[in-house]
């Protein structure tokens, strides 16, 4: 009788330490709060000095108005083809070769060859 009472007391204490099994209701309750997994919006930037803010907005506006296709200042000028179309006017060859890219340095930059 003593061992049975001891076992039931021990099993009750052990069972009290075991975490309850998560059910769909407890999971829904846990994640249904307002904070959930939604990302928080960043706080607005402090405005600071109005003159600096106006200058910053002007610079951002100028940058966004610049054409996106503008070439980089360091970009090389494209090499023009020797002739237009498929027929070479000098030889009359149809579908012949155009400019050789390696010969005119189109694919080499500072000794490094690219796009092969």
C-alpha cells in the first residue's frame, strides 16, 4: 500500500512537470495576438534641420530623375560595325563575318578577357 501511494504521488509530481501538449486551440490562441509574426514598420526618420531635409529631398529627387540607361563615366564607347545589314558592300558576301571582337579589343579590359 505504501509503494502504491508513493508511486501515485511520484507520478503526479512528474506529470505536473511535463508541459501540456499543444493543441490547435492553444496554438491559435498563442499566435492570434496583435503582434504575431507581422513585421513592424520602421519608425519615421527624425526631420532634424529643415534646410538639410530639403537638400536631402532635392538630391534624392535629382538622382531618381536621372535616366537609368545613362552610361557610366568610365564605360568605353561602343565599336561601330563596319557595315549595316547582312551583305558586305566591299565584297558582296552575304552573312559574312563582322568585326572580330578580339582584334578590336572589345572583350579585353586591362589584360583581362571577359564574355567568352
